[in-house]
């Protein structure tokens, strides 16, 4: 008996850069909703290079977390026979 074929997947990414009132800066941190955030200074926020690095660092942490969760879920599914 073959397993149920797995469907296609989509990857969703949303990046927001918003001003906040919090004064403490932070590295990438996972929030309760599963998203990640990083607090940067105003000087970093107006520098394209510093802003880009902050976005890349934050996205890297989010990507690793998403891949870990996804691969854990996929590994629990029975593989589909390819017939070869």
C-alpha cells in the first residue's frame, strides 16, 4: 500500500522595518507568534548596509527555525513509493 502523495508547498516571507519605542537593542529573537525580530539603532536603520545585515541576520534565524520545523514534520510522514 502506497502512502498518500505529498502536496506542493509554498514559502511565505514578510519583512517589516518599523520604528519602535523600545530603547534596548537586541539580536535576532524569536517571539511568541513564531516570528523573529531584531532591534537596531536609528543609525543602523538609516544605513542601507547595516539595515541589510540586520535583515539578513534576522531572516537567517527565521529560516533555520522554519526549516527545522518543516523537516521534522516531513520526516514523520511515510515516504511515497516512486515505483522504481
